[in-house]
């Protein structure tokens, strides 16, 4: 599921409604977890939705979309959010630093 959502984030030439639908799926997916990474993704989703509703062109949104896509990929590759990701890690988890991934104590 996460792979298809990430692929949707990278699609170009979609209508505003199609793009908003993808953004909504991203937001629903990451809102299950509460940490700095997911809050930043939600903020970027809300920012793009606002800009789309204001009629901004795709060219003006490229940087925002690239940043969101990279953060969502980081979300997908994090075992705390995607347990299957541990099977694809090249470096042992204890040797990686992930400051944006610490889950908030209230949501555990």
C-alpha cells in the first residue's frame, strides 16, 4: 500500500482532484503515528492542498513535492511505521540515527 501511495506522489499531470485524493491518502497513512516526521509530512500535505486550491501551477510546486516524496519514502523505510522495512535494511538499526522518527509518548 505504501509503495502505491509513494508512486502516486511522484505522478505528474494529474488533475487537482486526483492530486488532492493522493494527498488525502498520504495524510491518512501518516496520521496513524505521532512524531516529528509524520507532523512534517502532514504540514507539507496541507501546504500543497492549500496551494492547489489557490490555483498554483505544477512548476511552482516541484520543490514541495520533492521534499514530501522524500519524507514519505523515509516514512516507508522506517521499521517503526513499516515492520516489513527491517528485512530490507542494509545497516543495522542500532547504527542509524533517525531524529525525526521518535514516536511521541502519548501515541504509543
